[in-house]
């Protein structure tokens, strides 16, 4: 097994500075320095831009970056690529991602998707179906609306916890159900209530 820690492939929209929003990049730079992992950072505010970057990850070009990090505004079962889109014309839904998976003929069994977006995991049955349809190890994100400061604190805690587990068990490349369950359990203990307050969750693939 490779000794290289799994990388993060991040796609995000353009932050609304007037609303106090920030880019995910400074946070990833800090975590990358602390935990010695690589990351790729891309900007996408339209569907063609999003799928241009997303399909590179989906088809395995970035197989050493099994964590897909989507940093956007969100709603149940989806993300909004453009914060000003009130009618979801530039939204990406679970079904869009499932359709992309079906088109790739690739295996995502050692990958996860993290939705850094409000409320994306608000529907438990749909979360489970999405995992089943894509064969991902896990999806993570929020079931509630999240403030920027609290959300960033949770993101830092989550990724730091995950990479701490990698360092302990030397699982440098591949993700599995045990790692994600361990991370979920540790976060519950370490977050001092922040997990419950923000509705943060890690939904792990069930054993067959």
C-alpha cells in the first residue's frame, strides 16, 4: 500500500465577500501543512464548469485524491453552484452525481464525498439511497443551516480528525467503512456538542 496520504479534490463556488463568506483554500492550505497531504482546488459556478472538474475526479484521473470536497451553498439532496440562483437552475442534485457515476464505468468504493454545504444531508432515506447508488464508502455534511464561523470550525475538526486516524493506522491511501465510523465516533466526543448543534453527520456504507 502506498505511504502517500489520501488527497482532497475540492470544487467550490466564488465566495460572496459581502456576506462574510470565505474560500475553502486557506483552510485546506493550513490543514495540508499540518497533516502533510496534497489537495487540488478548483472553481466552478456553472454546470459545465462543475462537470468539467468533477468528471476528472469521477473517472479516476485523481485516484490518489479519494476525498471529494464540495464547498457550496446547499439544500436537501443538493448544492447550489451560484449563490444568487433562487430557482436551482445551476444546482447539482444527488441524481446528477448518480448519473455521472453510471456514466463513468469507474468504481468509487474507496472514495467519499464531503458536502461543505448547509442541509444537504437533511433527508436520511435519500442519503442511504445515494450511497447505495454510487457505492461510495461514505458521504458527510450537514442536516441543518450552518453559520460560517461554526461551519469552518466543524470542517477543521472533521478533516483534522480524519487525517489523525490515517496517521495512526497507516491507511495512507484507501478509505474504508471502519475509518469513517471511527471518525464519526471521535467527532461526537471531541466536538463538545458542535456535531449535534450543526447537524453534522457521516453516513457510512452498510456492510453487505
